[in-house]
């Protein structure tokens, strides 16, 4: 199984998100981004640690890090290793004494722990191939006309009639350009669902 290292690119939200955030991971040696929808609490936990802000009392992820430290165990890395029905799965891999182990985790919790332990974050290549979004325009397929697109985006779309899938891909490209990763993640999942039905 191939693992691809990623870094945290950022967190984004929109007023219509209902409290959800998009955690955006970027390929270290490539141009793909992986947006993952996470909750507000997990986004806050990641942001606080990235900004090196210490809350007055330990948060849940601080407690977990402290537990690993007190047991003299080391978090070696985080692996986002599966994507099923739009849900990402992750593992926290660790060493305790001579033994290696792993814990099943939500990616948001695993990343919140990774930023606290300076553990690298990896994504299995099949997951990144399926859900990763290229950061450049050239890798996107030709797209069809859609009345919801702005003039610039519409200019990139061939004049021939297009399918619903083509219009969805055009909207995905627009969301990527606008760095609206929450919308891009939703569109990516809808496109994957449509493709699997065909």
C-alpha cells in the first residue's frame, strides 16, 4: 500500500455550512488537495494548536497526547486509509515499548492529535486518487455550459450541450478556484456517487 504525505493547507467554512468546516490537506510532493468536512469542535482543536494557543484547561486531544506521553508511547504517524460512502477513515499509529499498534479514528481527531505530537500525516494513494482535487486548471476535464457559472468559468466550457456530470465538474472547478473547499468536497462526493451509479 502506497502512502502519500500531506500537510495541513488550512481550514475553511461558509455561512451556509451549518457549523461544518473543511479541513484541507495538501500533497507534500504534488499538487492535489484533499478537503475533509469536519465539525466545529475538531476544527477549533486543530486551529488552536496550529496557532499555539493554550486553553486554560486541557482539551480532549491534549488529554490524549498527555496519555501517550505518560505511558512513554510515541505517535509515529497518522494515516487516512479509507473512504466509504463519502466518509473518511483514519488510523493513529504508535509505538509502545517494543510493540507497534494502531487505533481507529476519525480523520479530524487523528489530525488534531498529529499537530500536537508533530506526527506526519499520510493518505493512502487510492484514497487520494479517488478524492483528491488537483490544484491546477490543466488537469480538469473539458466542461460544459451551465447558467450558474460566472462569465470567466463559462468561457472555459465548450458550446456543445453537456451532461449533468459535465456541469457538476464545471461547478467543482469554480469552487476550487474560489478556494471554497467545503463546496468542492460536496461536489466531489456527488460526482463520485454519479460515476459509481453509471
